[in-house]
C-alpha cells in the first residue's frame, strides 16, 4: 500500500477519548464505533494517530475511544457485556478469549474473510485466536519472551555471555554463578519469575508438554512443574539467583527493574519492551533466546501477542468494525502511527516495511521475532474456560515454594490438582 504521509489535518469526525467505559452512540447519518483497550496515555496518543487517519479515509465513521489501566480493564469489560452494552472493537486477553467466544459473545472473523485479509500473517500468528474452524481475534501486535544479559556486568565479573542460539539451562546457571561469586553477592547472575505463565509455558513445551492442549485441557505433568521449581530453587540455594522475597518491592517499569539498578545481570523480558530496558541499562543489553531451545525435547518458544483485537457479535456495525480491524492489521501507515507499542505488526510485510523507521533497539526486537516466525515453532493454544484463574493458582503456590513453606514436589502436585479443578469449573 502506498504511504500517504502522517502529517494530516484533523479528521472531520473526531474521536472521543477518555477513561471509564461508556457505550457507543450513533449521531446523524454516520456510524460511531466504540473501541476499548487497556494501556496508558502514551499508547492512547499513538493509537489515536492511526484512528485519525482511518477516519479521514472513511468519512461518516467516528470512533469513540476508551482505555483503562490493565487492572480494572477485565472487570469493566465483563460488566459491559453483562449489561448488554458490548463495545464494537476491543482488546481481548489471550486468557479470556475462550470464555467470551464460547458464550457466543465474539464475532467469528472467518465469516468476513473477504473483508479481513489474514494472508500476511504467519501460521503462528494467524492461529492465536483460532478455536476449531473459527477465528475470534487478530493479534494487535506480536511478541515473545527473550533473555536479556547485561554485557557490562558480564565483562566486569569475567562471565562469558553464552551463545543465545545454543545455550541450555545449565549454561544459564553457570553464567549466573560466575557473576554472583565474582561480585561477592552484590549482583545476582539471573532472576525471573517462577510464577509468570509465559516463562513456565516455554519450559513445559521444551519438556514435550503443552501447558494447555488444543482440546482445552491441562497438558503438563507434576514432574515437569516440579523440575521448574527445582531449577530455580537450585540457583537460589547456590546464590546465583536472588533469595526469597527479593522481587516483592520492585516496581513495574524498566527504569525500576533490578537489572537497570545493576542488581541482576540477566532476566526474562517481553521482547517488545527491549527498547525501554536497554535504555534503562545504558545500552548494555544483549537479547538472547530462552535457554534450552536446542537441547531439550523440542522447541519451547512461540509467537504470542500482548493482546488480540476482537469484535463483539452484538456490534451494531460489524462491517465497519471489521474494516477498522483490517486497517489496523494490514495498512503500513497504521503501524507507522502506532509503532511497536503493542509489539511487532502481525502482518510480516508490514513489519518489514516499517522496520527502517523504528529505533535501532526496536529493529533488533523486530528482527528477533521475525526470525522466530520463519522457524518451526509450537503453536500457542487459546486458554480454555477457567484458564485465567490458573495464573493466580501458580502465583500462590510458587511463593510457598520460594519461601520453603512447601517442597517443589508438593507444590507441583498441589498446582496440578488446583489447576485441573479450575478448568473443571
């Protein structure tokens, strides 16, 4: 598609923007779409730039925009659906998609294949919101996790940075131990959350087990969860990994992270945050793949997304909502406006086209993810109904293991029992 430039005059139909979910209200002969998501003011500004361009090209369509912080978003979205006031286009979490789709609350986008072209998406990306033969969402951007290592701390403490394409979990432990020992415990060699689902999902796949199966069941064993807890517990006991309670006081942004403070030499991050983390670390980060990708039973990493765009089945304007989704997915100018705030564009051609305009660190993260998509990766299956509660179950049990109040074996057995109970309803 030919670029038309981003320096545009104000659109004839301006979008309303605010916090707190209301509803849509058509006025005159035009159409008003209600679009909601979670995020901050910076994301809202970038999103609005894309929407202004869409409205300029589609006279008579206005977009009422509302956004929330991630915490209250889910509850407010559920309240709107319960009240019969669903938004037209919305950010949908991966762990909630099935709960809405199975109730018939989301539009099957497969019925609009003539209006929504997903041919530019890799199989890994195109199937993220697939349930059987239906598709209930499109990635707002693509993402994955990666391991970042502070090159300056590695050099300072004489630790060789492993080959990120071939290293294993034992290499991580050895690297981390070297840093911790050489620093006298002032810097821990590595640190990451045992209870973050994105982390353990990759580890479980590497052991040959899908966390969730295509059939919507829990696909992991207690033995694999136990080995995950033991991996981290072993590094904690040796001093390569921080002690219990270390992460409780940390803030959420890259500037507040322990790796930016120089207290950690490596950690796992979402790759779309590489720019912020590298800036906070003075440009000293190397971005590696997750350990174990070439030494385990199979690959563990996959292509995922921060959130999906879904259309409500009750939308009064499904054609216009799908047209907006087509624009956000396949128009390079839309992605130029939004940047990588939601990850790498799902359309590979669009991602390649906008890459030269990105900051060098965003280019690196984009290349990292695009390279993954060219490889044979396991599929990310949608969370089954009840799956969203499993993160809370894991969080509680992982803390008990962390503080030694339960063993890795007992914690793993308890997790499997409670997770299966959550899925059973």
